[in-house]
C-alpha cells in the first residue's frame, strides 16, 4: 500500500494546483486593544472548523489560520482593520487587510462559493481560471469583462495582480509548502490569505469557512443566520442516517495514473459516509486528505461493495468499462448502484458539487441518504448526484 501526503484528490473540478506553504511560527503578543467576547452581536462564533480562529477587538479583528489542524500548528495571522483606523501594535508578522474587503481575487471555486454564500460575488475581480466556475452571478460578471483571469498557481500574473490593486488574494493552503512564493505580491502591499477548508475533518467544519468571508466583508450576522439553518438541517439528517437499520458498504473514487485515491478516515468525506449510515473500509485510517492505494488493494472491497460513490470523470457504466474491463466485475457495476457527483456540470465542464456543494453539506448528505437508504428520504430529489446506467 502506498501512502500519499495529506493532499485532496485531484478528481472533481478543482482548477488549481495546491498552493505550497511552510509557515514560519509567529507568536502572538498580547494586544493593546480590549478583546470582545465572540458571542457579541455581529461576531462569528466558530463551532466546527479547526483550521482558523477569529478574535474580535474594539477596533479590529484578528484572523488566525493554522497550517494544519489544531492550535499547536504554525499560524498565519491577519489583522482585519477598518479603513482609516490605526493598526494595532504587537503583530509584526501579520498581514493587514482593510475591511470590509471591496474587491478580491479567488483562486479556487470553493472561494467563489463562500463569496456567493455571503452575498458578495460582485467583489470578485479576478479568478485563477474561468473554466471551473459555475456561479451564474460570477459567470455574468466574467461575460461583462468585470473579472480577469490571473492564472493558476505557478503561472499567476503578479504584475497584473498588483496593477488590479485587490483588497485580498485568496489562495489554497497546504501544510507542506512555502508561502514565500507570494512575496512579490505581499511586498507590493497585496494581502494574500490562505484558505485550507479542504483540511477540515467534518462537512460542517469545511462549510464554516464561510465565516472567514463574513469577517472579511462585515457580513457576520447575515452569514451566521444562513449557517445556523444549514447546521440544524445537517444534524437532523445525520440523526436519520446514523440510525439507519442497514449499513451498506461503499467504495469511492477511481484510479488515476495507477493510483486509487480514497478518503482518509479523518477527512470530511469519510464523515459524510459515517453520517449517511455506511460501512467504509478505511474509516479508521488517520489522515485528513486522501489515501493513495493501488487497484489490487481496492478491488477486493469493490467486488463486494453495495455502492460505488464519486466514480470520477465518467457518465455511464459504458465509460467505466472502457477504462478497465475489470470494473464490470464489481458488485455495484452489476447491481447498477454507481452514483456520481456530477449531476450539476455546465457546458464548460464546471462541476457545482465542488463549488456550491462545499457550503451546502446538508444537500450532499441528503443525497447520500436518499441513495443509500431510499426509504428514509423518499421525497428527496437528488441535487448533486446521479445514477450511472
């Protein structure tokens, strides 16, 4: 068995490579301003996400983003400061971000979803790529020439980005790589913020990164109300799924260049499987990303699995068999219980599962329960999933 580092699977429609960062530790000094309680009106209370923290003070907010999961990890700090206010002392390594952020560049479709959730899609003036965006509002702005293609990681046009003078550039964070690659931007006064939502261990934790967007745009009350409704519905559904009388066995993914990436046991996808009431072979494996296996390791499970979920870039059983005739021997292939997360794909190939799905965990969970236990949610119509015939 081959072990992969904690990187998310490259399937789906993530359009940018993972950003490489190795954060230097920065110790927080005691701030001079008076700290406010996180429960005060207009603040974001974090209940599930482990990858960031927001502290509120009289004149600013302090956003801390961890390079890994947990408070002991290296931390990147951002002082969110009202325009015209004096910057607080004691944060020499922190980047200053003027709020509310009026315009931003988003390097991943999940960042677009977070902006749309907060009602600030018009703030997006740049994207890493146009190809993988499904948001109608953002696509409209692209067509109107209001959004620029700034290039994905490794090919980012720094000169263009600096000339655009964005209030913020949001990039994907990874605990194993270097942040110095953004020095040209940060030295020019362009703040670059890490977003590591994919490292969260629960679907609600991943979705809760919308509260970072809320803090950046002063939309806390609006976002809190929307998130509370999602949280309530997710818990209602998880209670149904976990108490299902049967626990069907599932496999996930599809080999790519000889490697079959399956969700690690601590990943948000494994939590989806748990909350949907399944048996998942690798549920006890430690890790927040993907586990890299070969065909021979997964095949014995696939031969007896009840369902095949998230099968990759395929639209039919014929497509699957064309890739490898051995797939036809899998039980889900024979029984017709293959369900893929590509129901909402537009004419450009953009898959909304990876966009709006990242902030709609209750809809994904409802889909999975409807697939795995149709009798429990008989009235639910699949949103992100479709059955492959």
